[in-house]
C-alpha cells in the first residue's frame, strides 16, 4: 500500500509531523508552513504464507506445492513433526479447497488452521486438531482471512484472533466458539489509523495479530512515519502504542513488522527498515532487541520457534536465524534449491534446522545440525496432488 492509500486523518497528521521535524519552530498547523517535505514510503515487503511454528504437539510447516497458481494447480500443504520425532508427515486437513493458502496458530493442546478463500468462496473454513494432525474438526470464519502468515493467533486461555483481508480484526472467546462461527469485530485498520497512536505511526496496513504478556490482543503492521514500530496493544478497549524503541539509525526509515509470534512471556517481532532487520522480544517489563542484520533483500518467508527464536528465508539461497533474547544473527549455509520454509530441527532450540524443499508434488527434507556446515538429505514425501482438480 502506498501513502496515498492511508486514511485521510492519518495522512494529514503524518504530513504535519514530518514537516514539523524538518523545519524547527514550525509546530503550528500545516497550512502556515512553506517547507515542502516528501515522505518516501517503500513498498511493503510481503512474506509468503510458507512458514513454520512450534506448539506443545510438535513442529508444523506450511508450504505451497504443485504447479501454477494461475491455473489453480497450486495446493497448500501442512506437514507435522510430532514432539520427540525426527520425521515429517503430511497432515493437511481434508475436504476443503486450499488453493488460497493456509494460515495456522497453535494453542495449548491444539492447532487451528484457516483456509484462505479460493474458487469463488467468500469465507474461510477452519479446522482444529488436538492429536498432531491425525484428525480434524471443521469450523467456519464467515469472512476472508488476510494473506499473511500471522493472521491467526490463539491465547493460552483459548481466545482466538483473526485478521481479515479488509483489515478488520475479529475475536472469538474460545476455539470452540471460533469453530462454531461465533466471531465479533474487535477493531479495524481504519479505526486504528485514525486513533492517536495510529496517527503517530502513520499506519498503512496490518499484517499480524497476537497476544501480549497480559494476554491482551496485539496487532502490528507498517508505518509511514520513519522510526516508529507499528505495534499496538488493546488495553480494555483502548488501543495503545506498544512497540519497541528502535535503533537510532532507523530514525529516517519507515518500519514494517514482518512477523509477530507469541512466546511464553510475550511476543517476538521481526522488524524491517529498508534493508536492515532486527528481532525484538517483549515481556511484561518491556522490549529487548537484537543487533541489526544488514543487507536484507528478497524476503521470501519467515517463521518462529521455541524460546523466541526466529528464522528468515531470503533471496539467493540466503537464510538467517536467531536463537532468542540476547542471541545474535547466524547466517546458515545456502539452503537447498526449492526451499520453501525452514523449521527448527528435531533436537529442539539448539541451532539445528530442517529445510523443506518443494519440487512439484515432492517434498524433500534437508537437515542441518547445530555445528554442521552443509545440509544433509533426510526424508522425501510424495504428496498425492490431483492436478486440474481445481479448474
């Protein structure tokens, strides 16, 4: 989204703020200022729905397989590696068209999967599993999920958030209520953009939902105003700015939250400004941030692991990972061809990784030990894809 697409109130406030910063002493309304200030807002970076996450049941990965999306021969698949196991299995919920993509979030004892609309559907079917994907219970969200990997979140108490494609955030009091279609609107992108913290940020879009340290709803997105992290928390119906302090070098750069994951004590966020990336971790007492990872280009996918760990898959076979608060970015060996997503390895948060590489209907799992310098082929899964069945 570009700056002209922002709500009028947010855009006006943004122009005033930037002009005031650029011309000291001109703190009055924009109408009396003569300095011309241009805010350059780079296009938002869109991470793929290819991702992975870790829950008490095990590790899950989402990857698109098959053929051309234009011909509706792209089929999104869900894979699971149960806790304590080393091998992956295909566990995609059956019976629902998944050409539009899958979005997943883990609860204390379940995984919730949402299907983005495709083939003329205007709503998002849901599926819930409590047995590591062996069986699924159907559900319904009577709206279209957003095309972002962190578009669903489940709190430890079972409350569910869903980010819709029109920028609305809906909430359900429990997973059972979500499955039964009992959703209510919590807020909208436009309402947040018009709020005081939204105007300070110059909010352009939302791309993630989560729950904070106090189990309160949290959302994040992209800001037009440089040097501001677009993270917001709901406090009794009032949304407040809740993002971390950013590096001083980012004062002139618009910031986008690429991903937002829930941890045991709060959240982990991946924030991008130009070609620089940081990880940030929240607790009840504030945020801590990583060092800056420079030269970030061609973001393809992101994901989170246990203990606040995260990974980023970039262009040219480059991948970076970080272990959690206090950790440093670690460049991984060039990933195998066709890698769609990474996942923490079966040894837990010790620095090992699996790379899930796709070639048509075949998924190949490559493993990298914590101290290894090369990927080793560990498993291959052939997915029964019915090409042409969606047209």
